C-alpha cells in the first residue's frame, strides 16, 4: 500500500503535471494507484475477516486477585470465591456442665429404664438390682447368693440389665457360682421381681476372671443383643473359636412363653 499525498499543480496554458511528494506518483498513474489502493484495501479487509473467522479469540482479561494476564492457552478464567472464615470464639455459646451425686451405689455395672416407668434400674457387681426414684432406692431382687465370689481384679458378678420393648420382663446377665454366664429374666410387680416368673434364656462357660462381658440391649423388634466377652483366659484365642460363644455380640430372640431363645 502506497503512503504519502499527491500534489497537483496547474500552470496556465499548460497541461497539468503532478508533483508528487515523497512516495507519490504522476497523475496519469494516480487513478490506477487509487484502484490498486482500493483493491488492496478491500483484499486486506476480506483477508482480515477471513482470519477472524479462522482464529479463536484469546481472552486477555486479568483474573481478580492476580497481577498478570490470563493464560493465553485458555479462552476463559473461572475464579472461586474464598471460603467463609470460621466463626470466632465470641460466636460460640459456652456451656458449663456440672455433675451432682444422686445415689451412692456399690460397684454399679448396669443401668436401664423400663417403658412407662420413670425410675432408674441399676445393677451392682455383688448381685443387687436397685430401683432409684425420687431420691429413694428400693431392692428389686437380691442375687448375691448366686453370683460368683468377687476376687481382686475379678470382672465377674451381676453385669448387665435390660427390659424388653414393652417393659414386661427384666433381663439380667451374670456370672454365677459355676463360673458360667447366664441370662435370666423376671416379671415385675409393684417394683419387685416375681421369683416364680424366672426363666433361663442362655448359659455358657466363662473360663477366666476377666473379660466376662455383660451388656444387654433390646431393639424395637424384640431381639436381644448380648456382649459375651472373650473370657480372659486364652489371650483372645477363644474369641476366634466359632464353636464357642465368647468374644462376640450375640443376637437372640427370647422365647415369649418359656426358657431358651430363637435365632432371628
């Protein structure tokens, strides 16, 4: 494309001549130059349009929080908002808890509530079941004559308590004088166990003084879960013996009309 201006000088009686400035041409060629310039400009414009349709536009926007242009290889920049700051200590409510003694019980091992009864039922390792209500304690049943003799370090005795979902029967887990774990149940009347209603649900041998388990828990379908413990006499090997009930959580369904249980 030619640069510069074309100067035209008229001298009287003479044909016109063109005095070109630097980079100009004579008048006879000016029209052709103009045609060339126009053609060149048009071709350049068409070429620019064609290139613009072939080449992708690269974004050069600066992402917030940065000091340079965006990556030229990408066509857009996504910036995630920073996370909310954690709450300060002044926004956290301070709760002060304190404990108040309610009853003093010898070596308690289990605690349960009975449906429709606001009292707490507590077992003691030496064989007592106590009913605690309104600041007073009463004896539900005394099984101290049947529980294993407590020796130093012993984890035997009366170890667990639970009520069935309807609260009709009380279930106890204890190690007896024969060093067996037994699960027994009683009906209650006026806050005391009815001795004639006793049933034996399950029994198995406990070989050692420790790890006798004892926890009892019912689900809403009437299944009873029993923590058996590994017996403490074989360094845990009895728990790997599937012929024994040790080292497990057992699930059974006590028979509603007698001794024993079913497997749900």
